[in-house]
C-alpha cells in the first residue's frame, strides 16, 4: 500500500494505491473516509490497481469547504487520475461517493470503463429528503458532529446487523465521532443541492454495478429498483442482511459483486 498526496493551493488530497492491473477508484461516502473500504482492499488489490482517496474534508484531505459540490469533488478525482496518468478506470462510489461518480460520468464519460453505485442513486433529493437534510444541518450546527454521528450511524445498519453484530455500529461511531462538523454541513448542503443525473445513467453505454441493501433506510430499495430499469447494462446485487453499509454488513457478498462486475462475469 502506497500513500500519496496531491497538494494544490486551496486543498490537499491524500489517497492510497494498492495492487497492479486495471485501475479501480473506490470513493467513500458521507461522514466516512477511505478506511471504509479497508476490508476489501487486500482481496481486490490482488487483481486490480486500487486508488482509494480521502475526499477533501475527510480523513487526511483538507481544503476550503465553502460552495463544495459533487462536481467539485469529481474534479478532484480527475486530478488524481491525471497525476497518476490513468486514462480510463472503473469507479465505484458508496452513498455520496456514488453521487460523485455520477458527476464524474457526466463530465468524463470516456474515462470510465464502468461505474458502480454502492447504496447510491442517480435521483436528486425529493422535497421531503431536502427537508431532512436541512434538519440535519441545524442539528450539526447546534449539537456538533459527535452527537450527530452517534444518532445517525445506527440508522444506517439493518436490524439483522443491530441484533447480530452490534460491534460494527459501535466501532463505526468511535471511528468517526471526531469528524469535522464543517465538512458534515458542507457535504449535506452539496447532497441536497445536487442535480438529478438519471439521464446521464441512461446514456452511459458501459456496465453499471448496483449494490442495494434490502433494509437500506437512506436509499430505500424501492428507489434503487427503479434504477435497474434505467441502466442499459447493469449488474444488480441485493444484500438480504444489509442496510446502507454492505461492505461491513455483508463483505463477502459485496466483494463477489464487485469482482463479478470488474471481471465481466
């Protein structure tokens, strides 16, 4: 595993590279960092060259979070690809990382051999979802990130996980309890204001991976199933015991899904 830093005037990006072969970018989600993928890196890096960044405002990456957007974060990913001289890759995004992947697909479709939406969607927020985002912003500003993380993370797991593997929830709360409140607010605003990219998905002519959690409260399965009719060529995997964090809740199942997608099986 190699660690890299891309230092610009207004921000710094840290990312890790592991393995050799076809490049695969793994983009983490909201209130996470690249370590969310750690359980999959060892196995996938045996076959592929993984590039695993911390988004600006997460992990070791820093920068001005004002007016951040999915397009801005996608451009940061493109800077990493340019620096590493990668002309084409597979890109898989978890949750907010999927929104960034769709923004990247809109700007740079020819650079993608395939894209993955891991508990994510191309649909814009509904008015109800936007209202929830606004409530979350006010809560973070009033109570801070630790209290928000403590309340939010348990809702991302399935009842199965809560009953059989509560340690996963406690570990994740502990890991991210010090997350930057400024970053949480900026990300939430950016997710609320992101455009619908369903037309981008419809026009995308290469393979699409959809990993869906049957008990996902953040991206309900009913919404995810609509995407199955949108993508022209989709690999669809539904985790029976997963909420919004299948890489932790059903790692072997999700690993198989990613391998099948990347290998074309």
